């Protein structure tokens, strides 16, 4: 079982999350007072950096916008270079409830990668239309590939230990959707054990979600392409 004395890093990619980042950091500090928080700023043009630093997080700034995948890869490199035992990747908009961090870290006693799953019986998070179709298709396909039931393969709420920290610091993809799908397939191909943990997701605590019918259809097509790319990539 993961020991409380192990060094724990929470990795939060952030782009224009000044409305929520301080409160997210505060919640994490209350739940995991012994852990460290790293905010990777993806060229925000608001006060995300100032708000994160004032709240007590460590902050790295990307020189140009890479997207969430690039920000997470930098976070894993930081975790590797600073000798962390466990990394928990989270979103900076407040949707990921820090109360589940302890359970996710404990889950690493029986797996190498723990995915916080929205559709596994905890909470009432709802998705409709093309996004729902895409998520169901991806989860069914990846469940067959990794031979374990996964209901939320696009979830960015995850925990992993030293070996995957090292692996992701070198191989974490930067492509949109690839950063969630490809990382599962990569870990499975490398022999790592993957499990999910039911979690309840919350509405955004700040900012504006970029949802629309057109964007939902684009999401569906990009999700299918991302899965195909992940399957053929070596």
C-alpha cells in the first residue's frame, strides 16, 4: 500500500483559470496537507499565474501554448526530476474533487495507473449527444484492449507511481484527446496495470466551457481519429 510518507505531487495544467485556480489549490491543501501542487500555465492571458502563486502552488510557465497534453508532460518531467513517488493529474477548473485523492493513491497498491471515472456509479455527472456517443465507444473499445472495465477513458483525473512518472515524462502525448486515450494504450502496451475508481465530478467553478453542437460533433470525429492513431502508433 502507498505509504503516507511518500512524496506526492498534484499536477494541474491551467489555461485562463484565474477564476477557479486559487480555490482548487486551497481544497487540495486541505485534503492533502503534505502534498505539493504544481500548476503548469499554458500561456494564460489572465492572472492564473499570480493567483496560483498567491495560493501557495509551485508554477511553471510554458513558453508557448502546447495544450493540456504538453502541460502534463512538463508536469511529469518535473515530478521525475524532483524525485516524487506519486503524481496525481487534475484539472484546474474545479471539476475534480480533491476528496478522492487519498483513495486514488491508495489504489496504486493494486495497479500502476488509477483513473477517476465519472460513469462508474458515483455521482450523477451527465453527458448527452455526440460526446456521450464518443465516450461510450471509446470506453468500450479501450476496455477490450486493456482487458479491464473502463467507463471513462477521457477522464483527466488520474494517479500513478514512480515507474509511470518516468514513462510519461518521456512519452506523454501532446495531441488533443491523445493525451487521455494514448496514455492508456501506452501504459497497457508497456505492461502496466490499469484500474478505475468511481468519482463524482462537479461543475466548473469558474471560466466558460467551450460546448456547442458543432464542437460536440467535432469531438466525436476527433475521438475516433485519436483512438485509431493510438492503436497504430508504436
